[in-house]
C-alpha cells in the first residue's frame, strides 16, 4: 500500500478545481455562524441532496454538526475577500456583514451567485471530517461568473479556445 503525507495529499487535491461557497447556520444560542467551504457537491436529484465536509477541529464544527438547517452560498467572481473573511478565526465573523434570517432562522447573506437553503438529511463520520448531507428546500440563482479555487489560489473562468 502506498503511503502519502498530508502535505502531498493536500497538494494533489489542490489540482481539482472547485467553486467556493460560504456555509451558514445558527448555533445553539441562535447566533449566526459561517465558514468558507469548497468541499461542496451535488449528490442526488430526487430527492435533491447535496453534501459538504466539515473539519472536526475547527471552532464552528459543533454548530454545523448539530444544525437542523444550513445555507450554502456559491460565491461569484470577485468575492475572494468574502471567502477569506469567513475562512479565518475572528471574534465576530458577522460584524459589518449584511444578512437576513432564512429557513430555520439560518443567516442568509445578500451577495451570492446561488443560494441553497437546506435541512440536514444525514451525517457520516469520515476521518478528521464529518460529511454533512443536506436536502435542498429552496434555491435562488443569479446571473454572473463563479469564483474558483485551484492550486491553493483563487481563479476565474476563462472561455475554452474554439
Ligand atoms: C477556499 C477554502 C475552502 C475551504 N473549504 C473547507 C471545507 O470544505 N471544509 C472545512 O472544514 N474547512 C474548509 N476551509 C477552511 C474553513 O473555512 C476554516 O477552517 C474555518 O472558517 C475556520 O473557522 P474558525 O477559524 O472559526 O475555526 C476552507 C477554506 C478556504 C479558504
């Protein structure tokens, strides 16, 4: 069996280009919680299921692990500051951030390319992460280009040469 280091694994996975999302929920004290996530993917069309993975060691883990509802905001090109804002530990991630209460009192951000409001459908333990499967209850889509993440940095779409 081949053994690879964590650093090699991270570098290899970085070759898989993804979009960037902000996932939000309300914690047990009804406080808004958010984090940047690129492990998001669609799972099932009928019923409409998506998944994402949350690191067990981070501050927002208990809130997301217990949440009955959460929201996924797909970021548009130019929102890398938003992505960085919600990717680091800070006292109040929502200070100066405009949001409203969505389904299940989950904070929903104003600016996004797509918004999926979900109820938690299942959770699976997976190494140092937990896979969270959500059932999509509502979708909102806007025109625009996505923010991408590849090789540890942000990217934007370029059209394939004809
Ligand atoms: C582009 C990007 C994608 C990320 N994707 C994930 C992810 O899928 N799952 C995860 O647990 N953390 C992911 N993170 C890291 C979390 O955003 C970060 O650990 C979390 O916001 C830290 O919260 P805390 O500082 O309050 O503990 C990602 C960070 C970035 C910049």
